[in-house]
């Protein structure tokens, strides 16, 4: 099949009726300023501000290499994501691409896995906000903090995508500003070899650190910096959110490549640069798990007031994660709802283009989950580790969808994306192999974490949690499969084979006529008319509001009448 034929067949797949329906109602309101900061902020969170302390303590300066290597994998992921976004931009993102390339069941698993990730992560972030607030107000009840924090991000998300973008913009500004201040101070301290808490700062600390650069004795294992990469990957979780946000960007074809290409630089500067300075300023044995390494450094410098600043940044990071969780789950649930794989109410949207029902559903889960966390933190710790599995699964879907897209475009079945990932397929294969390693690493590190079986959290999640999740999702699929099959007229497999469309185009309905390219028309879709509805668009009577449709000539329809209509508005055929 030629490239021209592929383009005619798909009509630049954005114009497919099912994709138009999925995007109907959303507003293109995320501007350039917001997109760039969302991309930055997604890579900076508690994994850097707090989680790096325990990893530095356990692995020494070699942790810098661990973060750098995982950062390269994250860059491969973002390039794969960028290729998919510019092939077809949709707020359904991974769910929509999995549906197109691997079928309905794959989309179902992807969507609910991603929702599980954000649901459990959001519960943990809410609980963390409560603990952070108690740093200043120890008597503040956690339940009150949970409700206040959730109310704030819920209101922001229900207002509009623009309000979400503005919240993320300022949250990212605060996080980035804090890191930049530390980088500037750290460079000066290291360059002039200042004394910090009885230790002289300098690059010599990289190898004079207890145990050396890559510690292997005294309680350290030679494979520590390698195994820890299975945990480092979760510090970068949420960078894939750009793929979902692209559906509401003003100009995704311009902004996504810029955001993606900047990821590697931001990881190198903000993550690796900050960690390198930390290990040059203090021995890694000085960093205490549970206390931000930045708080430790500033405290040793005689600047304890910075502890308050870092504590505020931790709250901002947690709130930003909550905000992102509500935003993404609302869009993913609506994509699942469009395919009859989620409850019908998840389709409801506000006039400002917000899928409010799905957002509220996630918020309710946050509240009940926070109660569970307070009642049984040990049980919830295992559930939170299960969210890590969902992150790995989501990253894996991005890699395999990009591989499938590239295979089809190389064969001429689909038009090539305008932002192709370099090094394909090897970079995506490396990414997938690394994700397998992450699962194995979780099991190994989990087994070593405790002498008691049920406290070997990572191991339990891998050997018990994954099968349990599969059983739960499989039972869910058995429940919805009939609805999905009826909705798709039995077209449950992927849209494409290696040679073209898997299924023949559906027959045209009574109202369908051949339409030449006549520009753009706007109309309201609100009535359910079984006799005349477009067979590709199954809105089930949902008010989608004003919809703009770009009319094109469809290959599967009859040739348009070349005769112009007469004065009465009819052509010679009497139409």
C-alpha cells in the first residue's frame, strides 16, 4: 500500500469518527507556558525531594549513575510517546492507542491499570500532606487536612483544563525554583570547598565517601546501585502525563516535541545535577531516610529556616501529584466509558469541557482510601506498591504501541508520525527489557527488606499482587465484554493488520452521502435517532454539545455528484 493510499484510507487518523467522538467536548485551552511547566513539574516530585535520602544512604554516590541511566530510559519513553501523540492526539492517550493497535481488551487493561496507579498514588499523597502539615501544626487532625487538600485540587480540576494547567504551572515554578536555588548554592559551596557541618565540600567526596564511589563492603552490596534502579523509575513517574494533556493543548504539534526533547536536559540538570552536588557536599551516610537531603544540607550550613521552605515544597509536590491524578483519571475514565468499559456516568462533561463525573469518582476513592490508610497502613503499603506495577505496565504500553505504529508506518499501512523516535526499534526494546528488570528488581529488593514474609512488600506485590490484579481485571472484563462487543458490533480486535484495515468499512446509513471536502460545519449532537445515527458514532444519547467536523471525501462512499445543485437546492438525482 502506498503512502498516499494509507493517508486516504485513514484520512490522517484524527478525522476518524470514533476519535472525533472521543475528543468531543474538550477545550484546547492549555497554552505554551503551561505545557512547558507541566512537562518540567512532572519529573520533579517527592522522589527527588524526599525519596532520594534513603537511596543515597543505602547506595552511596553511585546513585547518581542509577538516576542517570533511568533518565535515559525515561527519555526513550518520551520520544516514543511523542511519536504517538503526533500520529494522533487524543485525551484518551494510551487507552486509545492500545484500542487501535491491540484491541478492546488491551485498552480495558491499560485504562484500568492507569486508573489504579493514580487512585492508589493519590491516596498516599493525601496522607502525606497530612503528615507534612503536622510539621507545623502537630495537633491538626489528618482527616481534616485530607478533606481540605482534596477540596482544593477538586475545585481546580472541576473549573477547567486551563485552571488545572495554571495550578500545575505555579506548582512547577515553586519546585523548579527550589532546585535552582540549591544548585546555585551547591555549586558555590563545592567550588570553594566550604566546610559544611565538619565536612569539607568538594568533588573528592565522590571517592572518599565511606565505602568509596560504589560501596561494596560494610553492609553495602555491589549490586545495590543496580537494583535500586527498580525504585528510581518511580521517581520519574508522571512524565507520561504530557500524552494525556496533549488532547487539550492549543498546539500539540508544536509543544509536544519541545517538551519531549527538553526532558533529558531537565533530568540531567535537576535530578543528576542536584544529586551530584548532594554527594559532593556531605558523605551519603549523613543522609537519613525520611528526612529530605536538602533539609539536611541546609541545616548543616546553618540555614535551618530552609527546612520550612523544603517542607512547603513537599506539600506543593504532593498537591501537584493529586491535581495530576484527578486530571488524568477523569480523561482516562471517559475514554473507557466511550467504549462501554467503564460506568456510563463517566461520560458526563461540564460546559467548560471537564469530564467531571470521572474526576468525582476518583475523588471519592481518595477519601475512602485515606480512611483505609489510617486504619491499616501495613495493608495499604502493599496496595501502594501495586501502583508501581501499574506504572511499569503503562510505560510498557507506550513502548509497544510505538513499536506497532512504526511497523505499520514502515509498511505504508499508516502515515508516519512527524516526530519519529530515533533508534527505533532498539530503544523501545531496551525500554521494555528495563521494565522487566524493574519487576525482577522489585522482587529481589522486597525479599531482602525484612525477615518477615508479609513485610517483604516488593516481593509480595510481584509474586502475589500481580496474579491478584490479573484475576480482578479479568473478572471485570468478563462483566463488560458483552457490552463492549455489542457496542463495537463484534469488532473486538485491533483496527489494523500488517496489510491494512482488519475489518471492512461499516455500511453507510440511510442519511450517508458522499461528501466532498467542503470545509468545517458546526452542529449540536444531542438527539438519539437509531434510524439515522452514524454507524461509527455511538453516543447513546449523550449531549456532546457543539461539535466541529471537518468534512472529507470518504473512500467507502459513492462518488459525489459532479453536477451542481439547481436553484431549488436539488441536483439532477433529486437529492
